[in-house]
């Protein structure tokens, strides 16, 4: 037997590592660019997102709070072959840790979940090993580590706008996922999860633009507002949507490239829609939360 807190702590360690794996693999996929290999890596990142989701739900079911901090992301390495070697290492670390946690945890439901995830990690390890072989010889010339990449010849303001978008999208993904995990309100949770998935698309679009311009997407987040009841969480989310829709609208005037303008306008329109849907939900939540009319004397 172990106490719940010990299990929650183990699951939160796994959660932080899944979070890091998602970001590390996405960065590698963006840097590699178009092609079959990048697709395979993105598919693995999506599986890690599913693990993240399952672990967070298990943590909440045990009465814990999911830790939205991220584990260590390794962006070293001078090219695709070396990046795949880092990803193999990440999978080896995950496999070892899941095995340790499966042995340490008595709760059969949690054990079963971790076994399920472990099977994926073993498959990922094989895929990355295969990709490492395929990508090894590809680009022999030394490349700069990802974090040092600068987009040369791109107007700095355009890059700033894209990077600001990347940071915003990452921030709301984490915030909406967290709110979805902890709200007892099913409909709100479902909507926030849908919106988080939509924000992941935005993040992908903007990050791919940065990478295509030769830069390194800055996947860092601003302060998250995690506290409060469902109504307070929705208020924070509506505020985030309003602010970013305004930012994107202003930034549209600063961009000349027609393709980028269209992309930003499309994302902005999504944000306006998100804000409206969340406002409707907030009105519903507040309506049902109203105290019953007190009976007369
Ligand atoms: Fe995973
Ligand atoms: Fe994995
Ligand atoms: Fe977005």
C-alpha cells in the first residue's frame, strides 16, 4: 500500500516528463520541416499528449492537482540524427521511470494505466531508433543547436509577432487543459478541451512559420491563471481570448506578407469565436449557480 500523495507525486513526475517530451518532439518535427519523418515525430508527440491527458485525469481522480511545470527539454545536437539520439534517450528515461513506478504503485487502475503508456514508450523507442538510422547521414554539415537559431533576413517585428503568438498559444493550451482537468462541470470541461486542441493547431501553424523562416519557436509560457472555481476560470479564459484577439488584430496591420496576414486573421477569428462560446458558458454556469429564491416568511 502507498498513500495517495505518494502516488500523485509519482504521476506528477511522469506528467512533467510527458509535457517535456511533447515539446522536445514538436521542436524536432518543426526543425526537420516537411516530410514523412517530421510527420512520424509529430504523431509520437500527439501520443505523449494523450499520456499527459490520462495522467492528469488520474491525478485529479486521486484528489491531486496536476503539475503544469515542464520537465527538462533537451534541444542540444547539431542535426536530425543527433536530435533522434536525444529522443531515444528521452524514451529510455521514460521506460525506466514507468517500470519503477509500476513496481512501486499498488493501485491496480493506476498500474494498468502506466502499463498502457509504457507499451507506447517502447514502440516510440523503436520508431526513434529507426528514424535515427534514416536521418543519420542526411545532413552531415554541422548545424547550430536549435536554441541558437536566428531567422536571418526576416523583419524582426514579423518574427516577434510570430513568437508572441507561439507563447500565447502555449500559455492558453496549458491553462485550458488544466481547467478542463479540474472543473467538475462536464460541458465546460469538454469545450475547454476542444479549444485547447484548436490552440494546439494555432501553436503548430505559428511555430512552423518561425521554423520555416529559419528561427527557433520560443515555446515558453506566460503566467497561468489556474486558481478559482469554474466561473472564475472561465472569466480568466475569456479575458485571455479578448486580449489576444486584440493583439492579433493590431499585428495584422504590421504584416505585409499576404500568407501570414491570412493565417493571423484566421487564428484571430478563432479566438473571437472561443471568447463568445466561453461567454455563453459562463452565463450558463452563473445561472445555475444562483441561489434558490428564499421562501417568504
Ligand atoms: Fe509518453
Ligand atoms: Fe514516448
Ligand atoms: Fe489560439
